[in-house]
């Protein structure tokens, strides 16, 4: 995918534009937006999967008596929550691009 790269942490391809958005011709922009809309469509499913992992880890944490293990679980939960937050931000990127196109 020419204008995208896979982000391991997020589990999705994200845009990797080599130039300013305005410098791409309308056909390239349209292709990028089409591909992004396809990627964007999987973000809610990705978030849902991560939320399920958080619930499992929270349940483990509720039962955990070992301090170091509790710290590890807390850290993992925080990392997953951060990933979810970033996915929400990427999900909203499309709205920003569409606004630029219509102006």
C-alpha cells in the first residue's frame, strides 16, 4: 500500500503521506480516501477486541495477590487503553480530510 504503513501497536495501516495533502491530485486523493475509509471501517472492531482484552486483564487483576503481577497487569491495561485512545483519534482523521476536500 503506497500511501499507508502497518502500525503493529494499532493493528491497522495508517496513512504515510510523503507530501502535503493539497499537493496530491484529485485522483490520488480519492484513492487514498477510499483506502482509508476501508481501513477506518475496521477500527471499531479493533477497539472492541482490545476492550475485551482489557476486561480479561481487569478480571485477572481483581483476583491477583502478587504485587509485581498486579503492576504488570496495570501497565498492560494502560497500554491497551492508550492504543484504544489512539485508534479513536485515527478514526476521526477521516472527518478532518473530508472537511479539507470540501473547502
